[in-house]
């Protein structure tokens, strides 16, 4: 499972610029998490063969400085609790500010690797100014200029050195699918898990920090055999909405990366809210299978088209990836529980679908012949060959003469055809165009 690196510090020190610098190392998940009240950024990066997640914990100001200090303290505490490594960013132009000292005071109590990063050291004249930051009491520091990448290589070397090597997993555990049950607090996630395992108990402790690592429970009922990754520890830490959202997203990051299929539990009495969307898009960007469970359906007052309208509302919220199975359940009455796990297993099987290259070409080239890419600036795109890539998730490459002229609309057309023909419901798929 990937390490999580949290970037902390006061506003305007260059945290977001450093975040962008780190995640631009590869084309993956460079996006704001949708639906979070104060924008949080989640991304993936890799260095020296080690892949890791990066979370930007950007600060914000609401009212007086006292309120600001309280909010920053909450954000740093949450990052400290969930992250494996912490990058503390300060600004050489401002020197040590009272807020920097406050954050450093919190970090000195932490038994995790802390990396002090002095930003905006973009020339040799500023190197001596950085010596001041020894006074923070956090030991050695790194001088960087995140705007142009100067010094970030040394920082990444140090981060990678602290990350553990991938643990060897038992062969049987590795071959079993992993289903993560995720969702916002009070959506009925724990009730669903209890009903599924047939025991009225939580399968994680309530001690803070124990849910840092996902807990697998081998599940063998109803003729199914899989690992259930319990994330019931996602809970409200305080009455501050921003804390709740940020904390839940950090928990969801770990659970999603560790699993094959994400079972997103939604509270039917509250609708499909912003936090539900955040978790959904995290799963989609990680290329995981997705099943949406609308829980507490027994509590909803129903009319003739209530189910249809609710489903249409959810699909509207998750556009353009609308090909996702939605199951309406009640964990309390155990309504459609079998259908829920049956659907999750189906999505897992679809995620492993392998299509023979000859048959794939025969089918898709015929479709492309009847509906070719539109000409752009008098240039005609000719697709000559296509195949599925040997990856863990469905990815396809189409070889053509002018890949730069293939527009997103045509990519969506081909994706829709793939879903229609091969039934990839609940599975994100990726399409590439390459020069032939």
C-alpha cells in the first residue's frame, strides 16, 4: 500500500506549487477533490521506483487571526494522524513567523519523519537566509524553489528513502478480490458490514490511529470468497465541517488504493452529497471498480417514480462516468444485501476482462469504418490497429496516423461502444491513441 505524504504549513508559502511540482512527475490524478468545502488536492507521484500519495493541506482564513490559528491547528493535527511522512513548508522571504513556530511546536511532538522545506530559495544569495530555520527545532532542512523545481530532487530522494519497500503478501490473500466499503459518516456503512458478516459488531477499534491501515476480513458466504476491507473508522472528529470532509477523504485515500472494488454507501435520507462525490472521484481516478449502494431506502417516502428519479439524480452528479451499478438497499432490514455483493463480484470480474486482439480488431475497426473520426483542419485520421494493453485494469490503445487530431468527443464515442459491447459497467476504462 502506498505511503501518504502530507504537505503542511501556513498559507502563501508555496505548498500548492510544491504539490503541483511533485504530481507532475507522472500523468495521474492531478485534480482538486470535488465537493470539498475548502479545496483539498490529492495526487500521486513516484520517485526511485516508489509510488506515493500526496495531499496538500492548504490553509484558509475565516475571520480573525485567532480563528485562523485554530483552523490551521486542526488541519495539521489531522494530517499528522493520517500521513506517513510530513513535509513542513516555510518561506525564506518571510523568515520564521509566529504561525510557523506554532506549527513546528505541534510537529516536534510527532514520532514520524518530518521534512522541513524552505521554499523560494531560487538563487545562491538566499541560501544563507535559510539558516534561520534551524531555530524551529526540527533539525535539517531542504532548500527548494518549487516554482522551477530547484532542490526538489534532493527532497524526493529523502522522502523515498523513508518509505518502506512493498511488503510481500500471502499468495491466497493477493488473489482474493478486495472490496472496500467506504462512505461518509452515518451512511450506514457499519450496519451494512455487520449485516454482511452476520455479526452485530464493528470489525475495527475506535482507538484513534488504528484505522490507519485497512483491516482485511476474509469473507466466504453466499458462495462468494473475497477480502472485505473495513473502513468503518471514518467518523466525525469534531463539529467542524471542513475537518470532517478532509479527515474522511484522507481515510478514503488509503482504503481505495488498497482495494479492487469500491462499495460506496450513500445515505438515502440525505441524498448524494459533496463528500460522496469526493470519494467517488477518488475511486474513479484510481481506476477502481465502483458500486454505489443507496442505503436506508426503507426510510424514504416513496411515490411512483421515486427510485427512478433518485437514480437519475445520482447519475447526473457523477457525469460523465455514469455507467455505474446503483443498488438500493437497507442494511437494517437486510434488503438486497445479496444483490449488493453479487454486483460487486460482477464488477470485479469485468475489471479483469481480457479481449482477444484479433476479435477486438474485427469488432472495433468495423465500428470505426462506419463512424470514422471527424476531419480536423483538412486532416483525416485513419485508425489501423487496436488492442487491449496487458494492465490490471481495462486499457486500450488505438494506433493511427494522426493521434493529435483525435478529439475527446470521439474518445467518449469509442468508450461508449466498448461499454455497450463488452459490458464494463462499474469499471473505469482508459483509451490511448498512438502514432502508427
